[in-house]
C-alpha cells in the first residue's frame, strides 16, 4: 500500500467526519443511500431510477429499495414524468439539501482551514 502523509491526513479527516456523523443523531444511512443522495444532490439531473442505477452500477430494484428508505426519511421525493408516466424523477427535498450541507460541514471541520 502506497500511503502518503496527505492520504493519511485525509483518512483522519474522514474518520472525524464519520464520528461526528454517528454522534449527530442524523439518520444512519448506508453507503448506497449516501451515494444516491450525493449523486442526486451534486450531479446534474433530472435523475431517474434507471439513471441512478446505471450511475451506481446496481440494479433498479436496489435503487428502489434505497429510495424507499430515503423517501421515508424525507430526504428525497419521487415525481412522475408527465410526458412518460413510466418514468419517475428523483429530487432532493429541502431536508435532503440541508442534510448534505450539514454533512459537508462535518467533513470540512477537520480539514485545513476547517471549523473543528
């Protein structure tokens, strides 16, 4: 393994962020749920179940299960495509956007220039 002081520092920052996240009382998301939330929140849309499945290289049922959980937590919402009723768009809710802002702050808290 080729580690550098920078990569070890980044790993330490990530550890700190995860510890703050676990202690925050925020919903305990799986990596898959977090990846879906980040893709929906940071990559240009519109986002569909099919597109999210392709982006994460998983099946549509896997995405549907993760979206069911995220919808139940109020972090995403689904809306039917009025032009093609078979297609469903996935959008972050205001709560989902706030969740990502809070998570970003947890990540940057230990970074150089962060607010630990």
